[in-house]
């Protein structure tokens, strides 16, 4: 199962990617997570990426594509994977297309107003790495593993707005996948379980 999840920040892409990977036992490839891990480890890549991430801008394609090439070369990607946050433009989509044959590119749609509402309440878990939400926490801790949570710097409201403007997925990426006949769209619901049911309808047919 070779899947790309598309959608604005806050659409629940990351959460849904985790759910798919759990159910189908696939590696979750999040370029954002890889950049954040590099940042935390203080690597050269992390330092370069940080300049862009802090501004809510996209990291340049050469850097982004190089981490994807590297990740795809690992053994666990042989039978499938779920991409989350990649591709974000046509150059990235074409590059990925040269490397693998995707089964589906699935857009998780969400209106702008709802995006801002959700992102300002999003928290990340230090324990399991999952994105979570202020309303889901149990006694202020991750509802899944009980870990401490934190707010991502780029989830502060001023950065959210500039990310939405600078990072709107270009229509040409959508058209690219439509032309290949692998494009699907669902609308994000108010719960992750309901959204996953919609998503799984599509996955079951692969
Ligand atoms: P979001 O939750 O906003 O979708 P991600 O966790 O996917 O964000 O990514 C965080 C940041 O990492 C982005 O704002 C961007 O700077 C950088 N990034 C992640 N994926 C890509 C990509 N495919 N191309 C360029 N930059 C990326
Ligand atoms: Zn957790």
C-alpha cells in the first residue's frame, strides 16, 4: 500500500497517517517529523531547515527531496508506506513519481476557519510523538500514552496564518494525481475515528 496524504496543516493528516500505519503496519514518512528530529539533534540539515520552518515557509526542494530519497532507500519501505507532508509542490510530486508507483493520493479537506481553530489547540506528545489536541488531553497529558505535551512553535496563531498562505497545496499537484487516476478526497470530520472510517473505505479498495 503506497499512499500519499494531502491536506492543509490541521486537517488531521498526521493523526490519520498514524492510524493507517498502525492498522496496516506501514512506515509513516513525515518530512516535518524528519526535519524536527534533525533540529532536535542539531544536525546540519536541521539547522538549514530551521530557517524556513520558523518563518512558516517551505524548506527548499533539494533538501526535502534528499531526505525522502534517503528514507525510501530503507528496507521497511519496500512493501509500502504512508507519506504525510510530502509532496507539497509539483517538483516534489514528480520526483516521487520517478521513484515509486503510488496507489492513492488522498486529500483530507478542511475549511480555513476550522484549520485556525484546530491548530491553535493542537499539542504534540513528547512520549509517543503523536499530535493531539487540548480537548483530548486527560489531566493535561497525552490521552494515548500519558506523556507530557507541548505546543509546536509554528502552531502559534501568527505563524499559522502565514503557513496557510505560503503553504497552500498548489492546484497542479492535485491535477497531477487526478490525471493519473489516483486522486481521492474526503472531508475531515469532528472526530479522528469518523475521519478514519472515511479514509479506510478508500484503503480497503486498494
Ligand atoms: P504541518 O503540520 O504544518 O503540515 P509539517 O509537520 O508537515 O507541518 O512540516 C513542518 C514544516 O517542515 C513545514 O512548515 C515546512 O517548513 C517543513 N516541511 C515539511 N515537509 C515539507 C516539504 N515536503 N517540503 C518543504 N518543506 C517541508
Ligand atoms: Zn503520547
